[in-house]
């Protein structure tokens, strides 16, 4: 099927299959654009995730990219050219997202920045009255998720996290079936990700390149000297800016597991983690983690994340296995398989489109459908598939595991009703973070 037609038909079907999400309030209706109006979008962050998001936007009708933003002048200039090539429209470029938020010809903002900018940037957008699509993880720390959800409630704006599998027709179908008892009572899930990431190059302190605004790159993060590998993908492996593989990819798979089991906060989190590969390189955190989240009613989610060894323990590079009293489901971006208690395949569905699995940046039909769902919610035509209220909880699971890892895999006790640590020391040390003075996210 021709791709544009597939996206339009599937987006319409996904809207009908909505499993909840955005609920319009009197305040939010004032912020919703008319169902037939053209939406003007700004894209912040023009590197790894940018091509996938832009490809999705270019497949949809009645949307225009009016601004692109990046602290790297070279990447911003390339992004302007790419938008013009794909859409025929030449956007304006700004290196400081705060200037974009001042513009009247911006209705929605896509945030595809390093992790430490996700929540602060999204909050700035909401303060300016803009609807937000924020990539995963929704935040750099637990407190920022509180702020994000509070700002969304205060403003009534549409805020979606980029957990695109929530918009995949095959995934939505099987999750709905699980909720309706297809495998009996779902009681456990194993989410996993495997990649053979190579050695990180040595980090060298050098003069800041003239095309990079290092001050804006750091933004909310405490200041440090520039290193030559910070502006590339490798910021993921430094706590100052990144959230590790757990924040990077577990967010997706843990979200599917939590969605399938209909869970909120755990009561205990245990991890076994370590840096086992290329021990002399600048990677500053674990590269391997096994985490167990125990929830009320004896439900369990496991996370098996291996960043630097290519052995596919579960047969594929990523996915989620859901166990029930009457069967098991394997679901990933390629579709799903449902097995009976005898281990035999009972039913399967392959994804109609394509979505990148472990490739850097990702992108594909799920991303396009997720963007379409976001824009339709902005127009008031449907509910969000992954509103920030849901995305923030899934991101919190990643933060809990990271905290346990940073504390030498000490088990953590969580209040399952509030999501707070039961330890006052853990709350004080890990609930938030230290910000550069003057860059703290605003309180709602």
C-alpha cells in the first residue's frame, strides 16, 4: 500500500481504537485548534531523532514546519534544507528555543533534545501556550515528571510523550485483547533490549567549536568544560545529561509492559548492574542491567538491558514478553505472537508498516501514526495514545532503576500510591537534581 494512504487509513482506525488518554476540559478547549486548521510546528533538536520526526510530519496533511532549532549551527542549517526538500517550505532557524516560544506562528513544539533538556524545554513550551510532543524519556529525573504533569493540568495543553508503540495498530490490538482476558490474568512481563554498542572514543577537553553554543547545550545542567564527544550520541552515557540505556530504550519497552499489565507504581525495585565492557573508555555508567519491579497483587515487570553484547537472549533485539495464567504474548515493533500454555503459536499479526528497532534515531510508520495522533488531539478530534500522565509514570520506572544502580544496586522501596521513595534520604538525594543557577524549571 502506498505509504501516505496507509498512514491516513491506519491513523483513522487507531483513533477509533483509542484506549483512553486526553480528556478535554473547559480550559483545554480554549487551547485546541480547530479540526480543519493548519498546524504550525517548531522542531527543537536537529540530529538523531530529527529525520524520523520530520519524515512523519511530511507524510501528514495540513501541518507546516515553521521553525527548526539547534545549538549546533551546522545541524540547524542542514535541517532547514531537509525541511524544504521534503515539504517545499523553508522554515526559519533559531539556536535558542526561548526565541521560538515567543513566536505567534508556532502552535506545537517537538522536543528531540538530549535528555536533560526534555522536561525544562517542554515546560517552557507550555508556559508559552504551545502544545508539546516530547521524546522519551519525558524527564531527566523524577521531580521533573511531577512538574510536567502539573503544568499540563494547569494549562490544559496537549502533551504527548514519544512512546510510538502506543500508536501501533498491532500493539494496540493485542494489548486490548490482553486486557479482555486473551491470556487469562496477566501477571508478569519481561522487557528487553540488546545492542552491541562499541567503545566510546576518548574524551578530550578542547576549545568549544565556533558553530556550537555550549552554554545553550548545557542549559539546565551544571556547567562543565567542553569535551569533544559530548555533542554526539555519547552524551547518553554521562549522568549530567543522559539517563543511560534504561532511560534511552527501557522507556519504550517498560511502557508496553506496564500498559499490558495495567500497572502504575511499583512497591520495590531491585537491580543488578555494572559496566562490563571497554572498562577504560569514558562511558560513566552501567552498560548492563537486570531490574525487577515488584507491584501490588504479586505482579512483576523485569527489564533486561544489554548495551554492548549482541547476543539476542530472546531471539530479537528488543521487545516485551507478557505472561498470563492461560498463555503468553511476545510483542515488538514487528507485531505480536500469542502462545497457548502448551507453547504453541495460537495467533499472530505482523505490523503493516515499518519502524526502526535498534538503529540510532529510529523512525518509521509508528512514529508517523503517533505524530498523527498528537496532531489530531490538538485539533480536538481524538484522545492521546500516550499523554504525559502515562509517559511520566513509565519514565519513572527507568529513574527508579537508575537510582538503584547508582546506589550500588541497593533495593528501593516505593510507595505504590504516590510513586515516592519511602526513604527520606533517597527523596532528598535522587528525587530531583542540581540545576545551573537561573535555569531551574518553573513551578506551575
